[in-house]
């Protein structure tokens, strides 16, 4: 016979001993002599062994391994009895699989293993098939044939070829081997038959195996014949389950399932569920007991029960809150934010005195990087509770909050229930991060689903769609974060107490960098304080020249960039301590990115400096105005919103009504076009608070008097010349101080916000309070040249 066509491996195998057989370990199957079976190869050693046998046209020895899970079996992992086989065909599939068609030849007893090759070899002796005859063997042969015929009659869909092969087999040993090959016996039972050489013991063992199988088949046939005529479709399903249970009892396979169900029932008792939830759990447990394990519904019910049992239903233990320790934790974790810390301490004090009361839902609102999320972690530490964070950014499906109903494949509880299950506590501190970033899609509004979660009057009976039983959320401490409130629906905003966090001043950023950021970046970059230090002047230089933000994230990144340059030197073998000063910044971080442009941009008439609020903090805004011969048109550019355009029109109308007071020729408007531009035209701008700056830019243009370059202003104007209050005063004033402004003009009705401004900023600025626009003209415009 010519060898099959196989791909040869690029490796040289030293000559194999002529008296040794190549071993191919197999798992979960046993090949008997004279039987033809397909074998799939997956392990590299088995593939190499089969290919070597094909190349040398040698027989192989198939040996069952004791542990089917072991990937690389050795000599100690194999049985000592195997089957010598001829390779009839070697096939490689297009997917890269390797398959053999093998025919068993003879039993083989291994006496020693040969190592030193890419695969195992064995020496031993062949076990010839007994040829003993006699009345006892003939009687067993007849009995075995009868058992096989009855088994085939009771089995459905038996191939005719198998029945013909059985009838044509007259050898007692071959018939026993053939019967056990197709019998659903375990590999260990088949191995026991293979190791039994004598015919009488071998046939007795095979008949015992077939006898046990026959009992099960007879029982199933008897039950089916007795009730077949009187069953409808529903009763037939029940009967099939009873048959399966009977078969499992006969095979001894139902004991583990019973123990598992008993453990589930015990867990339900120990979970201390509310009465309604316990009743629902027991109902599902009864359904599980009636459902066969093979059914798809079994896994769904089991997953549901596991979810219920993993939730913390029992009432949590009362933990006393130490207010002094809470203050210490807040001060250690966060610098500044005195009003925020005071509100948190008040919140904790109320929770200490009234632990059963309905505490408000705090919502921290502020620009990125000011410490909103870390405040929630500090509250959890101060209360001694577990912390769980749920990110709501980009959530646009209501089911992500409330969960999916169990009728859907792969259904899961909502994010709220999953967070509680992960925390393992009913009284955890749950941070709902970026609540303003939720969207609305075709699957409902998640913000509407949050209404019940964040309402202390309703969340005591929160019902997740997957659980379909109430869960008490009233003990959970909810803390929300947002960058801006405009995108949060009104009903949801009404359920929360807003705690505003503004940006840090330069002095606060310097202190934060000293206390936290430098240490954190040293650890992140594998450095120590003994290897590198950075002075305050360098930190101040990074704050002023390389970052412009409300928080400190960019500041931390720039400090990290600075340390990484030093890390390279130490990685290359430097040993001396490095010092980073102001002179090193430009070499490491590049040229200064932000510089003061106030004097240059406001040194001509028609330019005023305004103050603006953005979601990431305050900023300065330049209003530029110019005129040209024309027909009295007003041209507005700079991607201004509708409200800001109206502010410019109102400012021009107010200027026209005050021509005599300002010394402007009334007829000049009809012959002149006025163009108002706000630079950074790629950035949309809107809002009424630039009214005063618009008015001052136009007054400066038309009177020829320049606006003081050390002064910035904000405020809405009316056609009567009143300066109306605006929001974001703290952020705007902090931005003015950071930009080098020394005087700010604010609406007089915003004096109530003066205490919110950091003391460091208050001491560095001169405040001018405006009642009317005439006050701005008097304080802001310089005398005519």
C-alpha cells in the first residue's frame, strides 16, 4: 500500500528503533481490533507521530490517556494496554485539521516507553486473540447476540449496515468488541473490556453493560406504550421529563442535580429576602425542579435565581460616622473647596443623626478635572462604606438603567442593580458619573428612567425589568456629577441638590501640584524624591505658560512630561539627583503656549475685554469693533449665537440714544457701517453677558477713546442703560486674574457672588460695581488723546 499524501515537517528525526511502536495518545475513545474508526488529531506531538508513521509506512499504537484534560501526556499518564492499528488514510482539512482513518489490528501490552523523540514510542508484546471454543463460549455467544438484537430493536434509527454487520459476526471476541464499541459506555469501561483478553470474562462484562442499558430502554418503552394513546401535547412533555428522570435515576446521574437544587433552596432561606421576593424565588425554584437540564429555559431560570441570590437583601449593619475623621479625610484628599467640604460634612452629620431619613441627592457640577469623582470616593471613605461608580456618559437606552425583561435572550439587570451586586452592599455610595451626558435614542429616554432611581419618595420600591421584584434603593447614597446642567432635564434636576465646583486659582493649582500631583507623577514614572525635584517657580511656570484650564488634569500631564525626560536620563545610567527649574521648562516642554495679549490687543479704540463662562471654566473674550463708509448697517461675525447678536443690536441702539452724552455726531450713523467681531471665530459663542463689553467696544470706537487694557467686564444691558446680573461670576473673575487683568467691572446686583470668589483672587483685583452703563464709561474709557 502506498503511503497517503501528507505534508512533511521541516525537522530531522533520528532513526526509530525497529522493535518500537509509535504511540498516538487518545482521549475519550478506545479502538478495538478489527474495528475501523476515524480519529481527529490536534496536539503537535500526535500530528508529528502520525506523519512519521505514514512516511515510514509503520503501524501506530493507540493508547487511552487517564486524564482527558491533560494536553501533553507522558508515560505515567497512559494505560499499559493499547491497540496496534494500521493507518488507512491521512487527511488534512482546508481548516487545518488532521484526521486519520485507522483499523485496529491487535491488542498490545507495553513493557517500556522509549523517549528522546518528538513523540513517545513503546516496546512490548502483541496479545493474540484467543481461539478457545466450547459450550460455555457458544452459550454466551448466543445470549450476547440476543441482547444485541433486542437493544437494536429498542433503539430508534439504527443503520441497516450495523444490523447486518452484527448478524454476520460469528467470532465471540470480535462480537464482544464490536458491541462495546457502539455501546454508550464510558472510556474507562471500554478500557476495562480492552484489557480483558480471556473470552469468558470479556463476554460476561460486555453482557453486564448491555444488560444495564437494556433495563433503561425497556422501562422507557413500557412507559411510552402504556400512555401513548391518551396523551395530548402537554402531557407528552411531562411524560418525557418523567422518562428522563427515570433514566437519570437508573444511571445514577441525578444526585448532583438534587444537591444543587437543595443548596439553592438553602441559599434562598439564608438570603433574608423580603416576603414578596422570597415568594418569587421559590416559584422560580419550583419551575427549575420541573425543567430538564438540557432545556434552554433551565439556564435562564438558573441565571435569574443566581442574580437574586447575589444581591444584598439583608439590612446593612449601622455604622457610626466620625465627623472629625470625615473632615480629616476630605482635607487629606482635596485642597481648597471649603464650601464643598462644609456641605459634605453637613450631609454626613445629617446621615449620622438620622440614618433612616431620606437624604438629598447631591450633584457636583463643575468643569473637568476639579475633583468631582474623587469627592465621591472620599465620602465613601468617610462613611466607611463601599464605593461603586456608574458611568452614564453615552447611555441612550432606557433598558441600560432598568434592565431587559427575561423574555429576551441574554437579558441582564440594569446598571444600577449590577453596581449594587458588584459592591455587595445595600448602603454603598454610588457615583452616577456624567449624568449630563445621557442621550435619547429609539429605545427610550434613560433620563426618565433615572427619575425613580433618584427620587427618595420612590426608590424604596425600585423595580428592575429583569428582576421584576422591588428592590430598596433608599439606603444607597447617590452622588451625581455633571459638567453642565443645561442638558439635564428639569424633572431630574429638581430631584438633586446642586453643589457647584468652580475652577482652581493659580495659587490653588500650585498647592495641589505640591501636595498631590508631583508625588503621583513620580510614582507613575518610576522615580523617587531622592532622584528628582521640581521647584515652585517651575510649577508656577507650567501653570501660567503651558496650561489654561479650570481643573488640574493638563497640569498633571505636563508635570508627567517633565518627569519623563528625567526618567530617560536615569534609565541610561544617570545617578546624580536632578533639579527642574524654570530654565529647564522650554527645553523639556517646548515654547510657552499661553501668554498675555491684553496690552497688544486693546491698545486701539474699538476693543474691549469681556468675560465669558464655558463648561470647562471661565475665559476672557475680546470684542472688536470697526467702522467704514456705508449706509448704517451693523455686521456681526465670530460665530455668534442669537442672544449675543441681540446684545450687539441693543448696545448699538443704546449708543444711538446717548449720542449727546457721549459726544458723538448723530448723523454719522447713516453714513457708516459698523462691524463687530469676536475673535476665535471657530468657537460658537452665545449668551447675554457680553452686553457691557459690546457697549464699551462701540462707545470706544465712536468716541475715539480706548478702553483700559487692565480692565475686563461682564454684564447684560437693557435699553434703559441698566446693567443686569449674570451668572458664572466666580469662574469669570478667576479667569480674569489668571489672564493678568487687574480691574473687573461687574453688575452691582452680583455683589451676592463676591464671597464665592477665592480670597487670593479678591485681593489681587480691583472690583467696580456697575448700576448703569454710564458707570462703565466713567471707569473704563480713557480720556481722549
